[in-house]
C-alpha cells in the first residue's frame, strides 16, 4: 500500500513539481514550517532540492523532506479523480515527465486512471505519454490491467490495456489474482472473445493458453 503522508518510502526522491513537506521532527527550516506544503522547483546535481512557495524560494537537503501526498503530482490526482481527457492533456502539456513518475506506492498516472475506471480515450492519452507504465507493476503487484479489471472498466478500456502489455494477464497480484479473475462476469466472456478474435500472432495466442493452464494449476493447488 502507498505510504502515509510524512512517511518516506525507501528509494523515494523528490521530483520536479512534486509537493513536499518537512520531515517529522522538524518544526521549521528556511522559512518552511511543519505541515506546510511546498513545490519542488528543481533538483541539483549534489542532490539538494530547491523549493518554492508563495513567499519564499529556498534550498533543502533531501533528508529534511518528506512527500506531501504519497508522491503525487497534479497529473496523478487528476487521473485518480477520473478527470476528462482535456484536463489531463493540459497537465501533460505543462509537465510531460509526470506520466513517467511513480508515486510512493509504485503507481503511475496510468495505474490511477485505470483504478478509477477511466475511459479508453484517457488511458490512450496516458499510454501515448508513457507506454512503459502498462508493463509496470505497483507495490502490490498490480498492473494497470488488474486495476481496470477491479474497477469494472468497460470492454474497450480492458482490451486497450491488454494490447499494451498482454503478458499482464498472467501476472498475479498480492492476492494471487490475475486480471481476468477480476473482470466482472458481464465483461469476462466479451473480453476473452474479443481477445481471441484479435489474436494475430502466435505469441498472443500463447499468452491465452498460458493463462488457461496457469489458472487450472492454481485451482488444482487450492483444492489439495
């Protein structure tokens, strides 16, 4: 699960445009008080962080800071709130690198949009900005396909994510679920049928066969 505000997960580093706070135990430093949020304006080669607020701009050591909202950038928040394509487009234009930035729980904006049940056009926008997110699991083992399936996303959204990274349908999350296990009964048959119809390569067919075999094996183990 994503770390709570003030927690500093292993490997976390402030990135440009992120919101940060002082770490626990610091009441005030360089004009920034405990509980106040500041925006990362830049990261120097020596690792120091330049922060900006309305009334000041100062430099801090990374050890003095913790992320403000689980490492989210504005694009993460917009994706999690299932805002429309136009809103996300504006945020991407302002800060394109946000699409490739993972939060404290390992989620990219694509993961958050998928978890919010975003429409195909929103997912496509985020995939075009950073396609590698489709092939990235979060801290709980969820690929965007897992999250979209859990969110009862529509058939077109599921097929888009499956096409972006078909191997995700074989991946197990922390609860030992594959994405197809999480798809609603309403969409499961339609998605599987759509996948079979869309199979144009031996590799894609092999993925489906592996899914069936792997699920049968897991069901057998549970019955023992």
